[in-house]
C-alpha cells in the first residue's frame, strides 16, 4: 500500500503520555469534587492542584501548564460548564496560579516546599477569580466582602493540598517502593 | 480534647513535610485573612452620632462614652441616649413614637427621625453600608 501523501501521523512522545496521564488524574479529581455540596460558590478544595504541584516538582512548569489547562478544558466539557461563567473563572484562576507557581518554584527549596507553592497558588487562584468576577460577573465592590472567606479557604485548602503533594513527592522519590501501610 | 498517641503521630508525620519557609508563608496567609476581615468587615462601625434639631446640627458626639442628651423641639424635649458603639432615641414627645421604637442604632448610616419634634439622630462612620430610610 502506498502511503498517503496527506496522511498526518502523530507519534505521541513519552512526555505526551505523561501529560495525558496526569491530566486524566486531575480531571477525575475535579469531577469527583464537583459532587461535594459547597457552602459558597468558589470555595472548593481544588484537589486537582495536588496533581499540578506534583507535575511541577517532577516534570517542570511547562508540563504543569499543559496538565492544568487540559484539566480546565476537559472538566468543563464533562460538567457542562464549557464557556459558561464558571469556565472562565476556572481558567482565570488556573492561569493566575500557574503564573505564581512559575515564580514560586524558584524559591529556595531548602526552606520552601510544596506547601508554600500550594498556598501561594491558591491565593493567586482566588485573586484572579475575584478580579474577573468583579470586572465581569458581579460589577460591584460587594464581591470583595467575601475576600476573607476565600482567603481562609485558600489558606486551609492550600495547606492540605500542599501537604498531600509533599507526601506524594516523597513517596515517589523513595528509593524502593516497599509496602508502606498507608 | 487531648490528642491520643495515634493522632499525635499522625499529625507529626504530616507536619514533617512543613519547612520553615512554609510556616512563614502560612503565617503570612493567615495574616492576610485576618487583615482582610478587619479591613472589609468593620467598615460599617459608626464613629459618631449627629443629632439635628429643626434642620440644624444640634450636637455631634462620639460614641465612646455613655451619655444622655436632651434635645429641645417644638413639642418638647427628645431624649437621646448614647452608649459605646450605639445610640437610640430613648423618649420623644411625638404621637407615633417611630423613632423610639427603632431601638438602638449601631451601624454607620443608620438614622432615626422624630419628624413631629423635628429631631433626627444619625450615625456616621468611615464607610456607611446603607441608611435606615433606603434599605
């Protein structure tokens, strides 16, 4: 058979597979999290960020961006939120936290671990979302009334997610994967 | 609650992932929470009470110390009571007593008007959320 001249052959690299695997894990966490009833729109654990933190630490910022943006796109499609206001809030939050992570990853690793990155990224996340919400969805300063609530949520969920990411990273870098009673 | 040895160990295992910089960032984050709560949630606290009689300012008093003012009007004296952080019209000679029944005013922008006696009591603050007339 003569090979078609118009055929496009895509050979996924190892990096592509890795991005797809991590994005899939992040999407699963996002969809699972969407089932949790939330007291306030916007206050959610953001468990997918655990995956982003792990990818950032192990494979670098570029891959973390891929995973994060694929996560936003696909989970919005799955949840029927694509191009809805929630999608843009999610996208802005993601972009803001990725930008901050790009700086936070260069903090000296001796003193600052995944918890620092997680908390800083969580604050960037709510910051970006609040600015979009203020400029577009709720054009009134009343949205800022909720800032303390969002800040507290970012602190606590940032801490928890960062701790889980730190633990996953520690276990991934352990020399031999012995059966630990987790 | 006294954490048992199992819980203590569990917490210690998680705390082992915290570096000193992380603690610093967490402290900063908590400070941001506290600061934003103070800055954004206390804007409605009143600073002073403005009492008017017959359209003119009768007195401006701060809300730090408790005191009672007698404000003269066409029907008689309206008694205004000030306490730390709040104020009310305690007694008024008007027929319907609307301003008395409003009770204590405690947020900036709140107003009690005793129209028949031409006396009003208003609380002012750095930032008023709303006024009593226009909810």
